[in-house]
C-alpha cells in the first residue's frame, strides 16, 4: 500500500505493508523456510525464515513500524524474545542498563538472573524516582528501560523526563508499550528510541499466538535483527499470519477495552469488599494526570485489592462466571490473576510488599464481553 502521512491508525492497521500476491486480498502464509537464490542475488539479500525477511515478516514489520510511527520494525517469536534481543543488542558487554523496578516478571528475572552472565550490568529505580534519575547514571549507562504502565499496580513513570535524561547522558530510551498499545500511546511522540511489544497481548488480541515486536530507527533495528539471526527467535509464518489478522481490528478492540475497563473500574469501586482499585482512568489514581496527558485512552488493565484473607478471595474468584483465571492479557476474553502467585511469585514476599503487590491483589485484563455482564458477575462474586 502506498502510505499517506495523514492515514489514520485504523487504516494503517489494515493496509500498511500489505502487498497483493496472485490477486489475493488477504496475504497467504508463505510456509517456506528458504527462498530461491537467483544468480543476481547478493548474499545479503538471501531470504530465509530465521532472518525475519520473508514476505509474512516484511508485511508485519512495515505494519508495526507504521502503527508506532517509527522508521523500521521487526517481529519475534515472543515478547521476551523482543525484550532480550533488544537489550543484548543495545547494551554492549561492560555496559550498564538503568531499568524500572516494577516490570513484567520475565523481564525482571532476565535482568536480575541472566544479564550479568552476558557481562552487562543493571540497576533498578522505582517508578516514583523516574522524574529524578540523575544519581543512577553511570559512565557506562547505555540505555534506560521502562514500561508505559507498570505491571501489576499500573503506575506510570514520568516518561518525558525519562527520555530527556537518557538522551542528556547519551543513552537510548527504550519502552515496553504492551499495556498501552499504539492505539493509546505512541512513545515516539515523547522521543523514545525503541518501542517493544509482547504482540501476544493487544496486538494479536485473540489469545492464540505468542509473538513479540520492536520498532525504531533503521540502524537500531538492524542491530537487533542481527541478534535475532544469531540467537534464533524468529516468528513462524503461520503465527505471522495470525498476528497480521489480529492487528487489522486492533483499533476497534482497544477502544472497547478502554470503555469496558473504565466502567468496570468504576463499578468495582462501589463493591464494599473491594478495598482499592488501581486504574489510570480513575481520578484517584496517583498518576491519573500523567496518564491523561500522555494517553489517548487508559487501557484495558486494572487491579484491585480485596479486603479479606486470601482464602476468602480464592472463594470469591471461584464464583466468577465469565473471567478465566489465567495469566496473560490483552485478549477478547477477561482474564484474572493473582500476581503474587503468578507473574511475581519468584520475587521475595518483602520485595513484593515494597512494590505494593499484596497477596490479595487481583489483576484483571478486561475483555470485550458486554460490560454489563462483567459488572453483574463481579458484583455477585465479591459482594457477599
Ligand atoms: N511485557 C509485558 C508487559 C508482558 O505482560 C509480557 C507477558 O505477559 C511480556 C512482556 C512477555 O511477553 P511474551 O509472553 O509474549 O513473551
């Protein structure tokens, strides 16, 4: 598709990167690991699945770059593949990374347990410190890493300040934008250099694919592509097809996730046994003003604290009719988890308590069911 600067996100989600092949409107799956090496082909032009340069990869790369308003994009076999290859490509051996402390568990454990094995160092800062990071910088700090909305207490770093200070120190500003999605926020607008997604979540949206994505300037994306070629986590063509199909409805889905989550958050606040609701769209949320300044919508994720013991909470969760108790997020169906037993179970109880991740904290990925049904379901399960 020939792009026009004024094309809206919904248009790009459907048309960006698409090429008609054999007159098919929907791109077929190129189930071929390798491609014919023609006489005039240079070695750098070799097409091979692991090099992430087959037609299915290229369409997605262009589409994701367009959605994040970046020069180039890449897809990977999972969100963690996107995160690990990006961090290893952007922080050199002997280099230092400055990262937010409240992160997706997989990212946190990779940084805590594995990063040093690759001869890279990391130090962590709290979301509250994000506007004042000066003292954390070291002479070898090469990148600052944050999540748009932290998991699971939904705090928002001072993203403008993070970019400003990273660039002042000659470091890259990298963000995991999974929770917001490009519909609610484009980090490039604040100057971020690289945007990562677990495409398993909102980008795909149907809980049937594992995938990751990175978007940024071409030079950086080529560095990451090289790391993917070496480590091997490229996306399978069938998963590419499913992700591309999911992306076409991204805008509509996320707009409705925003509406459903805002209504459910307000409804949960009225249930007496719900002690506190964490949702950036609520005025009481400590980062509501930042969220309103940065985001077009407040997203589909919320958390809440229950007022009683864990066993009572477990009983209440069992009474829910619609949500599945399952990790992950961003799909059409509502999912709930207790982060202390899932994503953050490997963190010590003291550290969890410091991060506000109580045993009675419940995280909800609000789905696309009729929100009145969701409200009634939570009321019946949690009111007694
Ligand atoms: N980033 C965030 C914010 C996540 O929530 C997750 C997974 O839950 C990941 C990254 C990792 O993504 P994946 O499971 O696709 O590897």
